C-alpha cells in the first residue's frame, strides 16, 4: 500500500480496526456498514506519485518507513494495479446496499 502521511488518528468510538502496521497503529477502520477510514492510498497511480513528489518532496526526510524519491519513481506501474482493484472492491462494498435499495423494484 502507498503511504504518505505524518499524522495518525485514534479510532472513533464503536469503530473496528481493520489494519495496522509497524509504522502506524491505526491504518484502517470500519464504522457500521458503510463508513471506512483508510490511512493509506489504494487509489494511487504513477501520476499521483509524481504529483506528490513535485509538490511535497521536502517531506521525504530519511526515516525507517520513508522511501527516497528515487525508490518511489522506480516502482513499476504494474504494482499499482492490485491496490487500485482493492479500492474498487472497497467502494463497491461500501455502496452495495445503497445501490440495491436504489434499484429495487417497488
């Protein structure tokens, strides 16, 4: 997963943690059926990474979980396909009931 953040959050009351990492305790949570919070970027594309580098390269300071600009640019485009598909799945899941209700016959 692609990360570009220096902040974190506490879980909202009633939320269920879905993901954590060594670098960030709360990476994803779900609240009820159709609310999800993600502290990573499933939607990232090579163009997004390019824009982030152009506008925020000063944030790429050496650290245990921070890749260099060269490392970020070297990621093959195919690596983005799986997270992008997962983003599609997440959005489909979150909107599934709303879609079913909107298209149900009266």
